C-alpha cells in the first residue's frame, strides 16, 4: 500500500499547522484546509503538504473540497480541528452573533466535513487488509466537558461537538473507522485568545500570565498523530490533554510548581 493521506482542517495556524508538520515528518501525505490562502501557501512551501482553501461554514466550499479529494487520492484520516471561541460574556449579556459563529465553526462545520468525507474514508479501506482502518479525529476542548463562568457559548458549542463525536462512534460501530476525540486544555497558541478577546493583545496575554509551561500546539499535535498511528484495532475514545499547572478547567496554578514541604 502507498502512503496514507490525512486531511487537517484549521491548518493555517496553531494546532492545525503543527499537526500538518508532524504528519509530514512521519511520512504522511497531508492536505491542509483553511480560509487563509497566504498562510496555507507558506505552510505548503515549508512542509510539502498539499493545501486547499475553503470556508467550512459554506456548503459549496465543503463540496469543492470533497470533489478535490476524490479526484486526487485516498483519504485515510480526517482531523476536524477548525474551531474557535469568541468572548467571555455571561449567558445573559453575550452577543447572539458570537454564539452563532461558535456553533457554526465548532459544530456545523465539523458535521459538514464529516458527512462529505465519510464516503471517501470508507473507500480508502482495503478489504484485503484485515487490520485496515480509517480515522476521524475531532478536536474539542476541556470546555466541552466542564462548564465555567463566561464560557456559555463556547461550552455549549464544544459540549455539542463532544456529543456529536460520541454519537458518530455509535453510528459507525461495525465499520473499521475509528472515532477519536482529543480535548485540549490550556494551549498557548498565537491566535486562539486573540480571537476570543477581539484582538486585545493584553487580555490574550493575561490568560497565560505566570502559568508554567502551558501546552503549545506541538504538544497537541503529538497526541493527535500518536492516536492515529496506534495499531488499527486500538481506539482512543477520548484523550484529555492539559498542562500540569492546570488541574481543571478553572483551577490553574500561577507561579512556580514546587513540592509541598
């Protein structure tokens, strides 16, 4: 069998870009998908990955992605990474547009891409290989498992993404398709908090103030690639990845980590 190919959404920065790089280092063919063509082209030049520009909240773009993939080779794995948060407002005060945006990108876009690419994932599985499998990896968040003040819209979207992932695993039972959820905690990336706080750099930076070694994008990429490269009969249903300084969604040590006397 030739090289395997993985599709990574949200590939223009952060966890998505790091995942593209690591899959390429491990010898995979990769298609990175995102809205920003300039960033994708830079990533393609750096890694040798193929790229496809698409807004995953637009069905026509998702259909075009599906058609491109069908014409260009197999799809052995899909990493649904595109997502994001906006604001830390209360449920009462939050702008409804922020909630709609979060639901569109964190839930409906994942559903669109999964529905479009599942036939291609199935087609990649060779009946001659008894240990063959295809893979769907949904990147959610600890916010999809534990609610917190100010997280209402993001919690709601990621709880929905978590539920959708569990339902999909039930629906695909009996097929050699693994459904994996990776739920990161605090990850210091160049854009997540900036987007959440509307470009306010001071607020974004304060999220990580005095936190010793928050996760970086490469840590999450290692978890994603590791889960996909396990033997085909092994499924990681849910992998929660947090820095040691983060005991829970809301309990974060700020300052040096030291043994108690």
